[in-house]
C-alpha cells in the first residue's frame, strides 16, 4: 500500500493531458473518464481513451489504468481519421459499464461496453430510434455532441446531448441542417441504445436564452447530470467557455432553473473578478462525492493553446438550500486543505498565471502568444513518463500564483530552480501587487537549471505565494523548495 502524499492540481502526472473529465466512484475507487489530448497537439482529443483511478481515501494516489478504448473500434471510424471527443460512463442496470461518446466529424452518439470500470471496452452500437434509424444522421435532427448519461434510482436511463454555438460556428453547423438550440434530453431503453421518444430541449443556448433565465450563462456544450438530495443538477459549459455552470430541477427532463457558476479556469467571477487570473479556454467536467466530500472536476489549458489540456479538481460545498458557491482555482485541489509550508513544489501546480498586462484566452496556434506570455509546457514528447513540466517565458511583470500553504514557522528559506537569459529580480509575495516578502536576484545566461536561495520570513498561517519577475529577458521556472531554519 502506498504512503499517502499531498494532492495537487493538476492531479495527474505532468505528462498526462486528460480534459473533459467525468468522475465516478465505483467499488471504493474514483475513476476519471475524459478525452485524451496530445502534448503540443494540433487538434482536440488526438489520443485514444485512457482512464485513471484513485482510492477514495487517498486522492494523491492516482493509478494509470491504460487504454480502455481505441478510436478505430467504432465502425464509423475504421480509417481512424476521426478523434474521440468527450465521453461519459454509466453503470447499467445489468451491472456492466457503458461508455458514451461522439466522433469529431459524425453527429451521432456511439456506445461501448465493458464488464469492469476500466477494462477493455468493446463497441456496442449507436443511439437510435425504435425503427433502427441512427439519431443525428438526417437533416433536422439534433447535432449530437458531448453526451452525458445518467441511470436513475429507479433504473430509468437518461441521455443528454447537444451543442449551441453562436456567430460563425452556428452558421457553419446550421448549414448542415442540424438542431443547435441548446441541451437535449433523451430517455433510453434498457439496451442503452434505443430512444423512447424524440429529443426534448431542456436548457437553452445563447440564441434563445433571453426569456429563459439563462441570459448571461446560456448552454454551449459539455452536458452532465448528477442527482443530489433528490434533485437533478445539470452541469454544463456556458457560451463564455471558461466556466462550468449548473441548473437545477425536480425532474430530469425539464424545468431546469439556472443555479450559478461552479468554477472558471480563469477565476473570472470568483470574488467579483472581471479579468482572468489565468489563461482561459474551454472547459468540461462534473461533480463527484468522494469519501463524504463534493468536488468539481474541470480542466486547464497549457502550451498557449487549447489542444493540451489537463485535469484539475476543487473541493466545494453544497449548501442546505441546494445552491453551490463558486469556487476558485487552487494548487491544493483535492488535498483537503492547504499544502505544507515546507517541501519542494513543481511550478506546474501554479493555479494562476499571467503576463504583466494580463492573461488572455488560449488561442489555437499559440505561436504568437509564446513570445509575450508565460505558459505551462514540458520537455520531451507526448506521454514520456520522465518528461518534466514547467512554466516557460516569465518576462518583466509576469507572475505565477500558488494557493495555499500552511506555514507553522516564520524563519524559512526559499530556493527556486530557474534557467534562461535574464537579469532582474524574482519577487515572492503573499498578495498580488504587494511588497515582497523575499527577493531573489536573477542573473541567468544558461539553459541549465540553477538554484537560487534567500531567507523567507513568514508569519504562521495559511497563505498563497506569488512569484513576480521584474527585469530583462525571460526565465523558465521549474520548482521551488521551502525549508525551515528552526
């Protein structure tokens, strides 16, 4: 049995890129199912599906379960030219596990099945009408996308699907003759494939949200459903893209009322923030109750684009009235509290990252942005177990924030591991734009990693740490170590 360690965000190894995470607890372990990005990929979800799991009582101990489904297993993708987009999993009434997914160029929902949560899934079929017609293959039908599947307490099976873009993307997809108004509900037969009725619109997209109570946060994509205290929570990504929101109803097929934002991958909206404190992009995820605590799972962007996304999670609270307060991004995620005020921490666990003039939406190419913005990246190629992830290109005024640490001693030393061509100061502060509590003199002219140390005086308590570079050139930031002198 492994020794319990601290849990960080992202919670998987730095070489792993799992966005769109759907978390479930099966038989004492939490399993995460998501799509699978390629490091420095050129499009979304290039790799085959894999799964990771952890014991419910140790959310630092994640185990790689291997490839669970390959893109070429779908009969519609024998040439493997389509990617596997965001999936969902449910345990059926027969005790088997059903994987629902869509291919990136085919607006139908496919299903695979397995006897175990993370074994080798086998193709099962496509979601279809009772006459055998596959849903989504005719004009006028729903553009199926990001399926969410839910098996209710009484064994009834619900499927949620849809995408509701606007502007140029809406016009492009509308030309294909598909329905794009919002999120749709479909009840399925016990075979997990056959539809009982036509899809029903349940949550509006941006073009019809004005009179529905979803004006600011209309549905865009990423359908997911959870049942909490007898009520149905529909989790989705809004048209703002960077946030996961929720709506609540007393029934699974309609009557949903907007509830609020769960998390933003730029911390926009948290504590009134109007500007991003991190590089934003699309997000997708859901809720899970693990060992008595609720968590929201989501993803962040890396490498200055949206094609290398990583899995994160935050603990949250469901209030007695059923509402869920917006939570902030942290470095401690599922740790159950702040990280220790001593130890070595990789720079990749920064929860906030910004250039001097602010962060921005992570664009698709990232080439231009890498000149002026800091970003998370790694050495090595995709899925090299020994690849190291770090923050690149900290320039004058750029900063990285880490939350939170519990300090018990006030006489400490901090050591940073950096490299680059730069001359300046790396300031350490417990608040943005506040006087530093430590200043590291930076004179770097090498792409070899170097350690720099200074005293760190900290009053006991829980604090964030912000690292702000001021000076010429740029540095890469690998890690920092805090040691106590007393």
